[in-house]
């Protein structure tokens, strides 16, 4: 019957999820942060801008969050 495929499907899904989590964990352990993929020139420029403004590439600060006197 159709439900006989569920254990195999569960095992395959579990392996895919486990490998994805393992890659993120290994990157975090060895590089100190999760690796970013598909980064082009604009993304690099915006990451450098965010790091310059907030001293962190993970805290984004746009024009609406900048202090104005």
C-alpha cells in the first residue's frame, strides 16, 4: 500500500536534514560563523557598510535607523 513508503521517506528526509545541520555546525565551529553562499559584489559592499556602521555584519542599519541631529 501507499503507506509502506513512509519509513523510507522519513529516513531520506532525516538524512538530508542531518547533513544540512552538520554542515552549518562544522562551519560555525571552524570559521566562527555560518558561511554565506551566492554573495555578489553588491552583497559584499552592503556587508562592509553594515560592519562599518554597527561593528557587526549581522546587525543591519539602514538610513531609517541612523541618528540625525
